[in-house]
C-alpha cells in the first residue's frame, strides 16, 4: 500500500487539532458501519454480495411460527404459555418478544405468532429445531425467519423457463498431466508467497510454474485427484486450476472458514468454521457446509454446538477431529458419515439426507473407518462394564447396514484400524492389558475382506511386549511394515499376507534390527519403502527395497519434519517446515536414495505434491510395459542424454560469461591500481608498495656466542 | 588438513589479524589480553596486558612494529609489538569497536559505539613515529550514522573511509570533507546488520557479511554490488583469499539461541565459496560455537578462525585445496 502514516505525523496532526492523544482510548475508536475510508482490502470483491447478514440487519432475530391452533380469547393465555415454554428452551425471548395477533372481528387468534430473540443465532436455531414440530396431529409447526418472507413473496406465480447460457469451452483442467517430460508438480508455501513448481529432476532444480503473494490466508490444499488447488480465506474458500495460470474456478462463501476437506472423487468440498459463543458459558458454535465443487452450490449445511461434533471426545488442535465427515464408497463419493454419541450417521449424496432417514445406532462406538474402495464401515466399540461386555470390531455393509463380520476382543485398552489402500485387507492393532492390568501389549487382527466369510488371523510380534511405533500397508500390495520396540533404536519387521506354499497365512519376511526410524513411507507404487527418523532422530533416511530385502541407500536430511513421495513413486521430498527456525527448506531424492537437489526457504510452511488421478491403463497393459521396459525407455534415454548435454553446455556458457565479467573487473582494477602507484609510494615515504617487491622466505642461521669458559681437564693415559 | 588448536583465551574470540609477512597472528577476545602467535606452528609469542574490558579489534603496522587495539574499556591503545609495551592510550566516552591503520601507517581510523547518550562515530587520528609526540586530537570525526558501526576501513590512497554496521548500510566517506559520498542500495544491499567487512589484497573490492545470512562483494571505488553469496547461517566473519578466487564465510546461530542438542544445527562451519561462480566449495568444521573471526594468511596457504568457544583454529591447507576444480 502506498499509504503510510508515521506516528510523528499523527502526533503533529493531533497537536494542530488540539487533541490530547493520551486521553483518547484508541481501542474505542471504530469505523462507522459500512465505511472503509476508501481503504479497500485486496480481496474485497470476493464474496461481498453474498453476505445477507449485512444487508438486512434488524429483523434477523425474529421467527414466524405458523400452523398454531386458532383459539378463542379464553384459551389465549394457555396457548401463549405453551408456545413460550417451547421457544424459551431454545433461547432467551426478548421482553414482549412474543406476539400473537388477534382477529379484531372474531376475537380469535390467526393461528400464527412472532417470536423475537436476542440474537439471530438463537432465531436460526429455533427455526431449525422446531420447524415440523408436532403440537398435535393437526398442528405441525411451520417456522420461518421473518427476513425470509420477502424472499418467498417474490417467487413469481408463473413458471419461467430457465435461461440457457451459451456454452463456453473451459480450460483443460488436466493440462499438467500432458507435460512432455512427464514431470510432476508441487506447491510450496514459504513466508507470504505460494509457488507451484515442476520437479525437474533432470535439470536438478525446480522450474517455476506460477507464483502469487498472499494467495491464501491460512493454508493450501490440492484436491485428491490434483485437479484443483484450494485456498482458505476469511470469507470462504476458493479453488484454482486449469492452465499454468491457475485461474480461479470457483468460490465457496463461508465466513471464518477454518478447515476444508475434499471428497475422494473431488466432487464435494466440506468447509468448517467454529464461532465464539455470545455467552462465554456456552460452547462454540460450529458451521459446516458441503459444496458441489463444480457448481459452487451448497448441497447441505450443518449447524450446531461444538459438543455435537466432537462426540467421540478426541479433540485435536482445532477442537475437532478433522475431517468430521468421512467419505466412503470409493471414488464415487456416494456416502459420507460422521460419528455421534452412540450413533454413526451415514448420509448419501443423491439427496444429501440420512440413509434410510436414520442413523446407525451403536452403543458407545468410539471410532470408525471406511474401506478406501468399498462401501464398508469398520467400527470399534470399547470394552464396557469393567470387562463384562467385550470390546468389538465389526464390519458393516452400506447401504444394507448388514454386519458382515464381527470380532469380540477381551481386555482391550485401545484399537487402531488400518485399511490397505485397495480395500483387500484390514489390520486392527489391538492393545491389551496384561493380567495385572499394569501394562499393555500389542497384537494384530488381520481381516481378509475379499475372501469368503472374511477370515480373521491373529498376529503377535516375536516379542509381544514391544511397543508399536508405526504401521503401514504396502499400497496396492500384500505386505506391511511395522516399527516396534522400546528404547532409542527400534526394530522394523516386514510381513506378507501371501506365502508361497500356504497361500492364506501371514508370515514374516524379515526383521531389521536397531534402526533409527520412527516413521514409514511406502512408495505409492509399492516395493520400495523409506524408513525415516524424523524430529528426535535428526532426519535419518533409509531407502529399502522390499522385493530384494536390501537397503539401497541411506541419507540424511538434518532435522527433517516431513517426508512425501511424489504420486508416481519416482521421487521423494523431505522437508523442514517452520516448526523450528533453522534449516527450513526441502530436498528432492530419487526413489533409490540419491540426493538430487536442495532448496532453502525461510519460513517454510507447506510442501505438497500435486496428486495424479489413477492410471487409465489396465493392469495387463501395465504389466506389459514393465516387462518390455527396455523397448519403451530407449526413446527417453536419448532425451535424457540430450538434456544432460544441453545442461552442461549451458553451464559452461554461464561460467564462461561469469569468468569474463570478472576479468573485466580485474583489468579495470589493475589499471587503477597502476595509476595510483605513485601516490601510494608517496604515502609510504617512498617505500615500494604492495606486490611490486617480491618477498622471499630465507632461512637464516644466526649463531651467538653466549659465554666462553676455559677449563683444564685431566687426561689419563694409563690404559696401556 | 589437521588444524592447530590454539587455546590462549578464556572468553569468546572477537578478531584475528595477520601481519603483512604472514608470520605473526594477532588475536583479540572478550578477555582483556590480546595475544600474538607464530602463524606457522601456533606457539604463543606473547600477550598485551593493559586493557580493562573486552578487546574488539586490532591492527598491525606494515613493518610489524606497532599494534593498535580497540576495547570495550572505552580506549584504543598503541603497543610495541616486540616488547608488549603500552605506548599510548586514546580515551573515548564509548567502546572502540574497530581500528585500522592507513596506508603509510600515518593515520588510524577508530570507531566508537553508540553508548549511553553518544552517537556512533568514526574518528581519524594521526599516528606519530615517536610515541612521545602522540596526541589524542582527532583530525576528522564522522557522524550521522544510526546504529553501531561494526567496521571502518580505509579506501584506496586514504582518500575515503568505508563504514558498515547495524543499519545494514555500507557507506563511503570523503576523508577531506567528512561527507558521505556513496551509500549502498537499500534493495540490493544487506537486509540486516552487517557484522564484518574485509578488503581484497589490492583493496579494489571488499566483502561484507551480514546477519541476513548473506555475504556481498562490492567494488571499493564505485560501491557496485558485484556478487552475493547465500548461506544458511547468520554471517559473523568473512575474508577473501589473496591467492585463489575463494572467499570464506563463517558464523552460526546466535550464541544466545544455541540450545540445540546437535552441534550441526548451529551451522558452525567455515564455508568456502568460489568468488566468481558464487558456488559453495566446501566447509571446515570444528568450532563448538559460532565463528566470530576469520582471516586468510597473506600468502593464502593457511587460514585461522576464532570462535565463541574461545579457541583459535589454525588450518594449513592440504595440497588438494589448491587443485579444487568446480
């Protein structure tokens, strides 16, 4: 902004006006409503006209209740009491805020009333809660906001055909997938700048695609298939994409939005905000909107107190366990569900209403998890009644709500559910109490979802007292890795769900002893895995080939906090984000553990690879390619070589140019130095200056006689 | 390259200086006694006793007979290098941060800090051959700089003085008039306080190091920015190799913030950069704290570093160093 006002300027002006600045309570100064003194916020136009609250102040706290019984004056008081009772439960009705008009001719009521609350929020809540309230059989309340009446009155009586806009071709939203060099993109956020780059591993550096300052107010996120980049602002969220220009594709108004989440097929966007309550004793109010990403329409909104949305009790940083809605049914975005008190509410996206109009009733359910591919929910109910009723893990099919499989578990302290990403296996990590109940030990229950009757296997580690530090399924594969052990150097074990002779037995492949690792990162293509020692372990990385059971390379990105594979599994990024101040930046590695390049950025917040949609090739075609890889890769090898030659050529040129520039400086300096020689000699009283005189180190031996002393020594000759 | 560890100071090192022949190394530290060492084997030759505060800086005359030191005890002192005898004391009302003899050793520029109510100054004193004729009178006093002046050095032919300091700006002053001739560009220049400044052997260009984690190379006469070297640490000390096209840059996390468990986090290495290509060549580890002083031997075949840890490390380069290709 060009406008800058110094404090001195303000003081001088105050003196001119005779105002004593110290007597002014600056906090009490507020701009008149609607006045901004011409200082326009840079994203003002965004969503400005979408805010109805601003326009219609005054009546937003009034609701109109219809379908009340029509009563004669004798019963007026009774009815009024009933209505007052119902509506004062929801909020504080203003004094004289309940008004039931009476027909002056018949002295009977009209069958409706107005209720005025202190706040619009209470009115909104009253509308939500009591619309459809059954007073008796023939009196079902119809509750509306007073402000909405105008809107309803304006609905034209005659139907008009919607105006059809001419079709305009949009941009190719998947242009980035057509990159000639088949590179992947990533986005980084450092300081106030957000930048999208190509990962150009050949050139050993990133190539800038797009850059923008203040692109987001809090954070950024790719949609799960990589089509959109979402930014979060005070007024709502926006998605960007298309060509390399990252044009705005859609806005989603949601004041004070805090968190966003895409559905896996990126059809829908869930936004979340929580608001300070007016009364400090109340809990925060929570608003959730589900938008259609392409049309920008609100498909469904949820409002309520924070308590309702944190029923499971596991409160994370922002006060909720995000995402509140978990999407199921694979990439079709057919269902979403949320955990409530003793219920799991499953919604379907056709009508955005509860499946079968009611939630799944499960006493004491604490956690659930969708299969990544099928509409199956895995849920966990903890032990009840001090162990009288065992803990339970069950699989529920949606939409039928049948229980596919159930397993009771005894003396359980906690359970964690891990789905394999193609939905074939489910691993349940079970922490059990020992007999004395003083400590716990861990085992696994492994479900084979795709087999008949879903067989369950029990797996215990060789040393079952080991603590489990991390667990990870091989993507698209049948193996998993576990970091287990106590102390600073845990072990890592690999297991497979398939064994050569006995196909349905889980068996151990190997155990690696004493590794400095606390996190596992499988390559998205499987086969390769990186063990990382993040945070406390200073960023040790080990690249491991699970097919060959051998370490390919080890590396270190000192203090690394995050590790991310690119969507193809060719490259790995390690980053130090600004949890601490030093070393911020990221490094790119090849899948085999070769460090390719490193970029340092201060205040580094986010590094995100742009996801890719699933491959269009069939499994057979993919197999064919990997078999005949040599034939396919020939062309690219030539390109690689060319690129390499070009690079070294460029580099040579650049260096030559720098060298020449430098020599230009040096010759100029030499000349000036020569010109000044006489003056310099003068300043040094005629002594030749600087390098003119060659100096030579000579070794000089100096002998000094310290003292001379003569003494007669007796000499004996009687030897012979 | 096995460094020689020189333990002669009890407090963090502040400054290092070779004499012109490169056979003596002078070291200053926050303890009160500067030392002089044999630059070849690191034997201590002697100390200069007399200061009553941290010694920030020193300079030695061309013929290696006189030493001048500046100290936090608000004095600058002239010494006889050989005998260690104190010859003269300049008194100020603020700590003396930087000293340097002019060409011909007839003048010295001394800077004083902004201390209590005093503004920072750079003062030019005449240095007489006979210490008995020495006076405290200043020939020129440069003022008008906000923030401490961390370094003031002579330009070519004693016609200019170059200052750099906390205000992140490099300035060139006329020694005749005391007027500011040139100022470094705000955009191009350093963004945080400049901690060090070092001239090339022929004084044609100089290198500045700053807490903004960069070092910058400038033309002495025109103040043109020639090169920028980007590092990962706040820079406390820089020097230009007199022999090869190399510069060395050292520093590290501020001593105040060093609480990390791992020494590597502090970035206490001395980093070598190619002067022309601006690319990193390598690093020399060893100090347990930030590096406060770095200096090449005038023959370019060894260098010394002084750290917050109180050690001076003297490194003679291996023959490999002279064959580095990048």
